[in-house]
């Protein structure tokens, strides 16, 4: 007698806007009703694309990766890169939906950034990380806009923000060299003027993402400048000459990476690449700061977006999969596991969009000194914390599928591999923790952050939400107390990660309280919140000897 073969149905995604009540509730709280009514059709369209066409194409396109052809049949060096079909489709959608254009068109003033990043949040997890060049494009557009270089604004920004896919450019960001990594001040690329006064760049860029972009911003050291970050300058480079040939650039190889394998990341040699100076000939690391604020916001929002996607798939699976005589969604331990991940995701969402809101205020000129200080301090905190939360949440969601989560053709392992890049890009956790505590930002940023927490918890003075709010306030007060008793720079550096994460988690909890989300706030408060515990530095030294 033939046995019945069981086939497990895969998880299905619906409209990713319609199926996300937390996103919709946030937008209803934050946006004027008439504005939300105007943008909701486009968000619904993106939600349908993300859960439908793009997600199906992503699964079909799983094995396609960029290819590099360095030579043609006759021995000419061409360095031609082909990207995947999904990336070509994602480029069309990104341009027509205005994922870069929205904040520069400024149709909704300070709310334009919220509109943009709500769209990015929906688009990202089905794009095979096409958001990487988009983030750098947004960062370049912002950097060139504030530079005041009208010639570059007219030539590049108009193209970077174009809604016509045939006209739209993307931008690379060439900062990383083998000598420096996050320490960009150690960069060795040289900038030399030729006989006509044109800047030419010479050196090797070890890690350049989205090399298919039409331009890039990069750092180089003008001849005669001293070492360190102060001796670097920022340059604008177009990747191709007018005849279509590469502009003094050789693509040595594409990187073989753990994840983000659809992103064409390359090692480049710059051999006389024509460049335009942006700003002055010194302090280039200071000139890239507007770019870093933007790209770290993208990193934060895409972290949350991956968390939401992983949970959407895990919850869809739990509604279908039966084990131990019941659906997974009926098993108390499974429910408890997903609920904890949901609380983390909601807290991370509110922190990421707090950063987005502050960016929008700054760009609209509607920001006070306390908000400026808050923006400076939460930019690195939001990036480092949401990225670490994303890796944890996505890993747990993959585990919620059991063995299916480990099988490549389900598409699930890809989600975890791509998420792992988020704590690394745009500054590692340790680099951003040091950025938080050692750059002098805390002296004004910490009081501003405490004020924001107090504001967030003030609406609820009784009951469970009030108790959760007091936990958030107690955590930030502990940071104040700890700092007042610890002024040794080495000790401060050793505790920087715990300090930054405590501040971030305290703010996330306060934002959940402010939203009136009792279930999420109380569940979030039950997880470790105050991570600032004293660690003996001598023990640390012994452990790594």
C-alpha cells in the first residue's frame, strides 16, 4: 500500500504595507492625515511589489550573481560587470517610486524623510540589497547639496535624484583601504594635479560596493599633505569617460562575500582617475559626515526591515506548520519566542525612525539645539543597536523554521547572511560605540537623550506603562552616575559598547511607552535593558593573552 507523502507549504507573503499594522499606526501618529492619504497609495503599491513580484523574483533569481569580464576576445581591458535580473528590476522601481527623490523634492517638508524611509522599509528586503547603492546615492546627494558646489549639484545631484530610470544615477562610496578599514585616516590614495590643473587619483580601494554606479565620492591625500584624517580631502569621481571607457580605474576582482552577494563589490586600482575636489584640500573626513548620517539612517531602517521580513515569514509559517498535534502558533513556547522578537523589532523600528524624524527636521530647518544634540548622539547608537538586534532577531526567526531554515533553496539562509553585513557596514559596533562616547558628543547629547526619554514616558504616569518608563529612566540615570565616577579614558573605551547599547535600549523602551504599546513595552522591559556592568580590565587582559 502506497504511503501518503506530506509536502509542507512554504510561507506566503501578502501586501507588506497592508499586513504591517505597526508601520501604519506609526504613520498615522506621525503624519498629517491629508499627507498620509496622499502617500498611502504609493506605499500600498510598494507593499504589493515587495510581497508579490519582487519576492517571487528574488526566490527565482537566487543563484544569479554579478559577473566581471576583464578582457574582451581581442585582449582589450574592459572590466565589464553584469548584475542580476532582480537588480535591474529593482533599479527601475527605486527610481520611479522616488526612493532617492522624495527627500530632495521636499513636497512634505520635514515629513519627507518619514515618507522616504517608510518606502525604503517596504522595498528593502525584496531587493537583494539594492538599497546599498541607494544608501550611498542618498548620502552623496546630501553631501554634494550641503557642499555648496553648484557645478556638481547641477551635474550630479539632479541625476542622483531623478525619477526616470534611464536618467537616474547611483553613487559609490570609496573609503575603505587595506591599511585603514574603519580608520580612514590611514588611507594611502594620493591626489596629484596634472599639467592642466586636473586632479588625478592614484591608489587602491580595497572594498568598493556597487561598483556599477556612475559616480563615487572618495577620500585621497593631496600631494604635500601630512598623515591622518586632517590630511585627506574628499573627491568626486565619475566612473566612466565620455567615450564609455573607465576613468583611470581597473577592477581587479569582485569580492567573494558571506552575504550581499548580489551587490557587486570590488577591489579597484585608481591609476590617474580624473576627479573634482569637493570642499577644501584638508579635513576630508569632516566633509563626509553628512554622508555618514544618511547612510547610518539607511542601515538602521534596513536592519528593522530585515527583522520585519523574518518575522513575517516566521509568523506565516507558524500559521501553517503543525508539530506535536497543534499549529506552531498555538504552542506556548513558540508564541513566547516570537513575541519577544516582535517586541525587539518594534523598539528598533521606533529608534530608527526617531533618527529619520530628526534628519527630516534638520533638513527642513525646523530643529532646535536639543534636537541637534540628540541627532548627533543617536545616529551612531541607532545604527549599532538596530544592526545587532537584526542579527539576533533574524537568526531566531530562521531557527523557528527548523531544518527548512537551513536549506538554501527556501531562500531563508540568504536573509540571515545578508543581515550579517549590517553591524559591519558604515562602522562596526565598536567603532560606533567609540564614536558615541569619545567624540565629546555625550556632554550635550546625553542630557538631550535623557530629556527625550522623560518626554516619551511623561504621557503615562500610572500602571504597567509607567513602570516600564521608569525602567528606561533608571537605565539612563545609571549611565549618568557611572560617567561621573569614571573619567579614565581607557576604562571609558572598554565600556563604550555596553554604555551605548544601554542608552539605545533605554530610548527604545521610552519610545514604546510613548506609543502606548503596553504589550511590547512590558515585554521589551523584561529583557536585559541596563547592560552597563563593571568589568575587570585585568580579567579581560588575562582572557586574551
